C-alpha cells in the first residue's frame, strides 16, 4: 500500500496532538491519535472492574470493544456507541492507559485497529511507537519532545481549560512516572525511530513546530 504516513512520536505533553491535528487538517490527511485508543481501552477495562494487570482479560476487552472516531473540530470518541470524549483526558485514564500499554498482548491486539487508519490520501499518526513499530515503513518520521516541566505546565493548562481539576506538582510527578513507564517497558518503548526528525518544542511556538514538520513532508 502506498498511502503516505507521517509519524509523530514523543512523550506525554510534547504537543503531538495539537501539532498532528493541525498538520492533518492542512494536508487533508487522516489522523490517528493512538493514545486515545489506549485510553479508550483503559476506560473499558476500568468500567468492567477488570484488573489492569490481567493481560488475558484486558486483551479480551480490546477484542470486543467497538470504537468509533469522529473528527470534527474536536476528536469525538465513542466506546460501544457511548461518547467517552470527556473522560479521555483525565490523569486517571492516562495512568491506566500507560499501565495496560506495557502488556505485550494488549499492544498486539490494538495493532490492526491502528493500521486500519492508513487510508488515502495520507495519515498523520501520533503516539509512542508509530515510527518504530506500527508504521515502520512510514515515509516521514518525527520525534517531538520538550522538557518535563514545560510538558507538565502544558498538560495542566489543557486540563484546566477543559474544566478538569488539576494540580501542577501532582501532574509533574505523574508525567515523570509515565515517562519512565513508557520509556522503560520491554515492549515497544518510547524511542526515536531511525532517521526521525528530532524537535525539542520547549521554547518553540506551535506554528514553528508545524512549519518545521511541513518542510519535510
Ligand atoms: O498520548 P497519550 O498521553 O494519550 O497516551 C496515553 C498512554 O497510552 C501513554 O502513557 C502510553 C500509551 N501509549 C502507548 O503506549 N503507545 C502509543 N502509541 C500511544 C499511547
């Protein structure tokens, strides 16, 4: 299949979502927010009172859940026909997503769901292992990061804007814990793909990051 793919990987709060959505819109390409797939599975698992470490049970939830994405101004996610968008961004969901994401069979069960997004005319895929594991053949690869304090502040502002209660020191701690878990896990850890364009967005505007990336596409 020759549908072009741009992968944007990086840690939590690096600005991947904002940048990826803007680029997808500009190019008229499809957009995969792979984190929201892990987050949706985390919600389904928590709602069914399943232990986040019970790999076989979580895989079963992954195989059975029905996910639908509607990309309007905001990304709307429906889990088994119920709109769960407002629950996706919470730290509880993010932390649970990071835990189930460390289970190898769970990652395997979500692989096809992610590859299905590769449709004409192109795909912008955002996550942790887009350029290394899910779309290793992607033509364009970016690793987008920022220092932990900047990422925590951005995440804090995002949550407050969404009307979700947040506390900066706690978010900083959670971001550091999540970074460690996502980078140190044995399967598909957060890593820069070979040949990826490295961007540290700590002191860059969103517009500058978008332009940097558009130059390679
Ligand atoms: O990007 P995010 O914060 O929405 O992702 C939530 C969690 O899901 C993240 O902590 C790790 C996991 N994840 C992953 O392991 N692989 C991906 N491609 C995307 C997310």
